[in-house]
């Protein structure tokens, strides 16, 4: 996204007040599951009490804009949660951590702020209801009530407005409140997913644990049994494309089980099918891709890659093992530094590696001869959905007419499409952008108290979308193809 | 290209020489293209190998002979399109099952394969006529067409267009600009008859189509007066780009820069599962840039001497006689024009407005889908 747009959007939604740091992160604000002016100072109460007038002050255009944004967010969310009932609460939550702490106590409520919730009429919810009904986007309120500005202690919305919908994505931090139906293996998998932001390509393997423990349940019950597992996984982090494809496949498979089949046989059949699926779609696919892609590496090449992708790692190591003489440039970025792992692996294997961060990309690209990229998903319009920063690398490569090759298993192909990185994405708690505090350091890190700094929002996204124009070739287990053929391979892989 | 060279089957080798069959096929019919000739050679190979008794033997034999064919010529891209397609076709028809499939008895399978193979060749030959009928509509009355090389499909298209316009209006109402490789003059000095595409030019002029012959260096100069660029291809690669006569790429770049549409006419048996990332990745070792400090080289070999490069490569590598007459390349035409016939370049799909095959008009991105249809 162009920076100009960001700054504009940010500016647009900026409250005029200088926010007080009163409700900084983690403060257990007396029962307000939801949003925000969590410090119940008298002035904020006043503010909450005067809303209808404020509501009217919003211009039509503003209202429209807001409605549109909400709708869009809802749609994206719905899509993202396919089959997962919304576990998430309330409208814009400015304080993520506070919200996360509260989430386990919060019963699931509809996302739609304007729907009254008569059945959940505890005092807590009531408070929230009034808030959400009257002040759906609190910073607007601040904006439109200049008379109360001086005394109001409004908490600034620290979410970037353009990405507001993404903050609603569930992100579970503890296992408290998890349905008792969720199996232990799944729990563990979910927990590890919390720790590792790098999505493992083979997280389909968790499905194995869905099936093996079901004990006495009939095949028909299995589907029912599956949903809490999937829901739980989805609540840890939004599900990746490959996971979703695998789940869809598994559900179809279970539906196809003949009800007459003996339970033991049905179970062993299912497990076998799952094993085969994992072998075919991930293990063998990876090997095939690595061998095809490594044949594209020639003597004297300089391969540039970004962050770390399993298949790309495999490809580079295989090409090296085959005796091809080539150099590797690894471009990395904060805050994940996945490339460091890759560099270690490659260097240990004896490859000639150069490591740098994205700022050096336009310089380093000149000495590269090919660019290999991994994928989180290949979208049906041929675009690549991958670790944020990939698009910049691909753009630089295509500006210099360097071939850009994406290595991607067909299980990551999807019929979804995206035109930008805004609608579908994942937000990382922005604190991760901050540099860690060093021992014995006198001064605090510059942004350590960013929540107290007025007019400042941090944004840390997980993915971006690379236009198909920047991609020359996609290597899958079916062979190499142009990005325009992603959709036909997707159909093909559905049918097999 | 999946075929392996070290196939164990050597039985058919003594009795049947695939390479000479292929060459004599090409020589006997000037209308025959390399992939079709290769397929025909493979069909007659099957016919002449009665000792085969299992399917895997058939496949091995096909693979080893296809590889031998590929080795025998300098640039096997076009040929491999034919052999790969045929091998795939055989596998598919074996997988189909039934009396002629894997379940049937072996003689039936062989007979089935032979008839299918013939059908295949017949269809491939028919393709050119169908392309001409489709592509001639792209040549509008009053337009000027730029072309190059010695493509027989292009020739068929231009003649079909001329004939159609004669039928409708009494005379052909388009002009042709024929870009001829400058290097043939270096090699022959006298130009004239030896130029590649001379046959096409003559045929067109007989039909009263005005034809201008220009050197490749004059393409950019002439581009302003051109309405449409029409070229053939040796192979259509997976992303919809083409591998074609050296000079096509620069023509495409110039056409794009001037906003002129460029159409490629090629039979679908030229679609090949090759995916070059650039000029150096075509899969043929052309050694175009031949750096030297020897002064006499200029006089001895001229500017473009692929023959020398190829010959050295081939002689070094294999025992097969160097194909010095170039007949392995473009059939009979190439016999007269061996000096510059061998170089090819790769035109990326972004420069191509449309590909016209017997299956209709395709965008470059549709090529990969066609290939996926064939292969899966």
C-alpha cells in the first residue's frame, strides 16, 4: 500500500484530543470487554451519555464510508471464518492486549455492533451495548465533540483505520475457555501456532490428530466433532489457505464414508487417506517442486530469495547437492527475521550466502540473476499472497527484468482472489515491531511507549499480495506454469 | 523431455534407424513439419518392431528413439513437441482400458496404437489448413503485413488470405513486407534464390500480392507502415511465449513499441512443455555470442555461423554425422539456407497479441491451459 494513502487515512481518523495514557495495555479495565474508553472518568461517562447528537453530526458521506468499511470487514471476516462461528466480540478494539485478556471471559457475541443483545443483559454487556450503539467508532466522537475536548480523557484508537477490520480477527493467547471437545493434540498444535508466526506449510498434519482420537464416535458424528477443533484452530490464528483446503477435503472425505462401514474400518480408511493426502500433497509435492526448481538454477547464477520458505530452502539445498555452482542472496525483514534461519541452513550446507534486509533490495537485485519466492497462497487471479515484503522484492526484480519464480504446492492454491493486501491479511500485535529492550541500556527504545504518544499508530501486517505481472513462473508439483494458470491447476487439484 | 537416454531397449536399433527415417520423411514431403515428421517416424518405428511384447517395452523403445532423434539435431525443441505429445498420447490411450487399452491383448493394442498414430499425423497435417482459414481474417483489406522466417503456416495463411480476397474483390488487397535475415547475404553474396522464404514470396507475387523484401535491420524503419505482424513458431512454450527464428523477438519488441498487433500462427502440436526464463534458458546451446580475438575469424566465418558452433558441439558429443545441410531443421527449405537457419530466440508472451492454432484463437495465457488439458 502506498504510504501516502496510509498517512492520509491515519490522519483522517485521528482524534483531535491528545489522548491520555490512562488505559494503556493490559490494564484490566473494569469489565469493559469491549472497547475502550475504559477509564471510567466522569468526562467519558458524559461523553457516552451524549451520543445521539454526535451521531447526527456525522456527515452522510462519513456514515456511508463507515457502513461500507464495516460491511467489507464483515465479509472478509465471514470468508475467513468459513464454518467457524464468530468468537470475536465488539467493534473496534483499540487495546488488543486488554481485549485478549478479557476474551476468555467474554461469551461469544455477534460482531455487529448495532444489533442489540437483550439476552446478554448483564451490566457489563449493557455498558458495552450503550457504547457500541451510540459510539461505534469512538474517535469519530472525539472528532465531533470539540466542546468536550479539553476535559475528555478519550483513549486514542491505536488501530490503523484502513485495517480496522483485521483487528477483529481472533487471536487466542491462552487455552482457557476452550471447548472441552477439543483434543489435546489439537490444543498443542494451536499453542505452537501462537508461538510461531511462520505458518508451517504442513499444518495439515494436525488433521491426523483430529481423526485418530475420536474413540467411539460414528463417522457421521465426526464432522460435528471436527468443528470445535477447527474453530479452536481458527481462534488461535486465522486459518491458512492450505489448512482450509485440507479441511474442505477432509470434510468431503468424511461425508463420503458409507454409514454401513464398520467403525474400525472407516477409521483406518480415513487415516490412510489422510496419510496419503499428506504424502502426496506435501511431502512428494515438495520433493517434486524442489527437483524441478533446482533444475532452473544454473552454474554461475545468483539466486535471490526473501525470508524463508521451506520449498525454496529445499530447492537451494538440492541444487547445491547436485553440484551447481551458484550464490544466494537472502533478503530478510523485521520483525520476524525468518531469513536468518535460512542463511544458517544454507551456510551450514556450504553455500555462498549473502544476507541483507529489504532496504538493500534495489542494490542487491542488480547482482541477482533469478528470484525464488515461497508462497502462503496462490490466488485465482494469479497473484501471490505471501510474507509481507515479497511484493517489494518481486517488483524490484521485474523492474530489472529478472525472472521471478514462485515455488508453491498446489494445496496452497485457492479460488479466492485479492486485489490488494488490505481486505485479507493478518495483523501482528504492533509491539513486535519494537526493538527488544537491551540489558543495561540507559535510554529506553524510542518507541517503547508508543501507546502514549499521540497521533501515532503502529502497523505490522503478516502478508502482502504480489501482482501477477511481477511473477514469471509458478512451480508446482504439476509442473511449471505461468501465474494465469493457477485457477486451472486449482480445478485440477480439486478433481484429483 | 521426460525420456531418458539410457533405455535398455536396443532391439529395434539395428533393424530400424529412426534418424534416417525421420530425415527421409522430411525430404520426401516439403510440407511436413518437424514434429509431425518425428511422430510419423515413431509410428513407423512401432510398425517395424514386431518383437515388442509388453507395454513398458513400447514406452522404453519410444523414449529411447525419441531421445536419439533429439540428439541428432541441433535444436530439438520443435521435434520434442512432437515426440513428447506422441508419447503422452500413447500413454493416455493405454490407460484408457477396454479392448484397446491395458486390458486387451497385445496385438490389438499395437494395432490400435498404429491407427491412432496415423490419425494423429493426419490431424496434424490438416491443422495448417484450418489455421489458414482462421488467421486470414486477421489480414484486413488494405492492410500491410510484416513477416519473417520460413514458416509454412504463415505462407499458407497469406496465400489463403490472397485467395479469399481475390474471390471477394477480384484482387488481393493487402501488401506483405518480408524481413529477410541479413546474414544470408554474408554467406552467399548473391542473395536471390537462396533467401529463406523465397518460395513464399514467389508464390505470393504470383497471386499478385505486392511483396517488399527488407533486411532485418530495416524492421524498425518500416514499422510505421505496418498494420499487423504475423509470424510462425518453432515451438510454443508453456507460458504462451514462442521459440522462433532468430530475429522474431526483436521484431516483437519493435511491434509492441509501435503498438502493432503481433499474431503467431502455430499448430497445437508445436505446443511444448518447455518454460524458458529467458534467452539463455531455451534449452539449446546456441553459443550465439562467440567472443574471439582472432582477426581472421571475421573473414572466415562471417557474422553468424551457427553451423560451425553446432557442428563442433555435435561432433564432440556424439557419433552422429553432423547435419550440415540443415535438413534436420526446416525440412527442404532449409537445405538451401543452412547458414542462418539454426538460431532461434524466445519471444516472451507479453509481446504476443494472440496465438492462432487449429483450435482457434488463443491468448498466450491459454496455451498453458491447453497443455494442462493434454497432460492431465
